């Protein structure tokens, strides 16, 4: 099977994923394809509020966020901003 070239379909491809932590459902955002410029490889929390959209800091203390079953590996603290 030949690989699919997404460059003709989209300039940017974002991956949105739900994950659960601290008893709440949250959203993660990752850029999986970017046509030009540097590509960021981090996964960030994505928050939609009445005032707009907020992209948080990288979820650096988690593994498995894109699977939907993340494991927190950092020190015990709240993610609340």
C-alpha cells in the first residue's frame, strides 16, 4: 500500500483527544502535521471557555495522553491554573 501524502489535503492536522485526570475530563491537543516551519512535538491541554480558546503548557508529566488513559508521573499537585 502506498503512503498517503496529506500535504494536498490540509496545511495543518491537529489531533484532539479526551483524557481523564483528577476525576475530570480534559482535552489534549497535538499538532501531527504542519506544512511549513518548525513542528512542535508537545501535547498540550486544550480548554474551550465562554471567553475563547486557551492552549495550556505542555503535559510533560504525563505518558499515554493520546491513548486516553494517561499516567501522571510528576509530583502530587493540582493541574488547576
